[in-house]
């Protein structure tokens, strides 16, 4: 049966000349009719190379508009697109090729020869084929095979279904009031769910416009926001900090931006205030590759009064907070976040044990610990595995980080638990000052007095010019743990 998720065909039928995509690097713009035709030409190319239902198509390339044409070509063929993280080493990429066993590897000239595969095709050669419709896909079919970061071992391939992306798009329509007149600037990599699915695919579903850059260039991004009248932005705090620190930030016309979503790490009050001063509503979110990724939404009116929260449960995502024994948590009680509904992924590729461990009775057990207040706002406490016990009491790093981020002059913060002979474990806080701010441990302790119970107060504060980040822009906590045994001279205790 033909896919009910063939969004490009629908928009081509009703508004063919509306602009769908602008690839800044290539200097090329696609209408919906042009993007749909390109997707059918790519579908013909994939068919000619033997790609059929259930096959995987790996893609190793920088951000480029062709990725979206290839994504919908895979839908036509009933195949899965496997976008690969080009920041990985050749050995790590080879592992994913071995695990996914793609029928075809598509690569751009930048990565030609980096990794071997049975069939390799250069994207720059184009589809070079007549348009061809395919067998299509059902909502339950996997559409994207996206590998997780692998911080707890070898990366696992998450099977992102047509249903997941369809319902995530609908959720985003409601949470962000999307219209066909909306546009986004996608500068985060398309091999991450944030770049591909937080705003890009929802806007293509809605008939809006995606402006795509190769990466994050703050000056270029600010210029494009003004020139292209971008209405929505999405990024991690690091990216929003880079934009705010650029000399053009204050003088750029940001009046078109009506919504800015921040995820991947806690949002500090200092950074939030800088955007508020420019009348840009920056709000915290929370999601993951396996569900959504848009799972929570922060009402604009509560962004200040509920600073530190990730918002309320989004449409069409069921949420529970559970104790270790499976019982439901009370108000303000921390528990594991469990998610259900049609925006849940289809399991892990060839990992039945890992799938069974997290998918139970239709619910996805996230391993994230949150609490819900009496007004229905959710607060992240951290990963269950990051929790540490100090003097017999549970301490969730995210709760301590959220408190630190309310301090004037703090840019970012990360807390980890370390062994302690007296208390069992204690916290170490790594703090990155906001630009042009000077912080001291004494000042941080004084500011936190009364905000945190004594057992939650970090034993040490380490000030650093910049915190290490992963490829997706999140704070790299394993690197911070290693730094305690391999000191960094730029960090000060």
C-alpha cells in the first residue's frame, strides 16, 4: 500500500510552487514540485541499484538538500535511510556499515573512500534516472535507521518508523503552531534527530520551508535569519551562546523569529535573558531519538516563572513517572520517565535484548529521571545511571545543575558524582562562566545557600573557560570524569 506519509506528493498537488528547501552551500532552492520530482528520480536510482523494501541506504555526507530528496526516495522504495555521523573515525563508521548491512552507501566527495561498502555511489553524480514511483511504505515501516551516540557501549541503531515521524510532526504543529508560512534554519547535522526531526521534517510535513547550512557559522546564521525571515530556530545551548556572542547579534533584525527551541542541555537564565532582551522567546525542551524527538513543550507564558522546567506533556505522547517497583510517583517525587503512544520508535536494529529491556507493554522506559509539579510541569533530575548517593541520600545531577544555572554570570554547568571516603559519593560541579563574567567558588556557594540541601551541595567547584562537548553539542560528562585523573591546566578548583 502506498505510504500515507508521502508529504511531498500532497504539497505538490495543492501548492507545487511553494518553496520547500534552500541549500545555502549549493545555492539551490527547491519548490515542493521540484523536491518531489527529485525524490522520484532518486527512487529510480535506488531501484536501479537493487534497493527494495526493508533495505538500508547509508548516507555519509555533510548537510545538503539532497538528503531530503533521498529520505523521501527511501519512503518510495520502502527502504530505510541510515544517516552516518561523519565526525566518527573510519573504524567507528565501519562498525555501523557492518551492523546495518546497507544495500548501498551514498557519499559526497568529501568522504569518498573513508569507509568501504559493497556498493558506493557519489551524491554529486545526481540521481541520473527517470522519475519512478515505488511500492511505498506503511506507517508501521521503519523509515530511518539512526544510531545512538553509544556512550554506554557500541552504538545501537534506532528504528524510526513512518508513524513516529508522522506523529512527531503533528505534535510539533500543535506545540509550535506551525503554518505553511513558517521557516527554520537547520544548521545542526542531519545525522542527529535534532537536525532532521525537531523542526525540519515537521515543517516539510506542514508545507513550510527549511533553510539548510553545512554547519554552524554564527555570522552566516544571523545573516540568514534576517534575509530569509526565519520564524523558528532550534539548537543546543552552545549554539545559542555562539549566536549571542557574535558581534552582529545586537544589530541583526531578529523580528521574524517567533519561537526558539533549546534542547540537549539545561538552559541558563543568563542566556535566556539575552534572547528575551532581543524579544526572541527562547524556551527549553526535552526529547530523544527513540521517542518524538519532541516530547515536551514549555508554554511561553511560563518560560520565566518555571525556568529550569522542560514544560508539559506534548500532544499524542503519553507520559508516566514510575518508581523502581513500578508504582506511580506522587507530585514532586522523582521517578523514571516512561513514554507511550504512536511517536515511540520501533525498537533497536538487531538488538532484541536491548529492545525488550526498554520497550515493555508498549511503553518506552527512558532511563531519565524527572519530577512533575502540581501544575503539570516536568523537571529533569538526570539519568538514572548518573544519580549518586551522598550520605545515603539520592542526588540527581540535573537538579543541582539547574540550581547553578540560575546564578547570575553562569553560562553552563555540569555535575558528576565521585567516590568519597566519608560520604560514599559527593558532587563535583564544573562551571563555565558566561562571557565577560568572573566567578569564584565562594560566590557560587553563597548563591546556592538555601537553594540546595547540604547533601546536594557540590564538594568541589571547578571553573573552566569551556566545557567539553560531544558531536551533538551536549556536555561530555565522561570527559569531565576523565579530567579528574588527567587534570586540565585551564580548569581551576
